[in-house]
C-alpha cells in the first residue's frame, strides 16, 4: 500500500496564528465583496429573445421550450460547453 504524502500546515505560536487568521478573514471579506459585484454584473446582463424554435425529444413526443416549461414566458439559461 502506497503512503500518502500529506503536507501538514506549519506550527505557529498563538499570536502568529491569530495574525494569520486575521489576514485570512480580511481576504475572505474582500472576496465576498468581489463575488457580490460579479453577481450584480451577471444580474444586469441584458436578456435576449430566442427567435428559434428549439425542439426537444422525450420518449413519447417532441416538445418546444414553451411546452417543456408549461407556457412560462421567461427562461433563464446559461451557455456552457463540454
């Protein structure tokens, strides 16, 4: 059985740990603010009208987006690629 090489954190005095924790909490706060800014930008992106009729095949029939989502007029979709 192969041994795992796990890197353990360094040891520190309580005062050093407290200072490192304070630094980390400040960075987390900055990250949260940046994430909130990015979320705000995503929410402000304009909508587009889909003029194509996208058809989907289920085991029984073909349906379009309106039928698939029971006539709802708005659909939020994010593009992604594999």
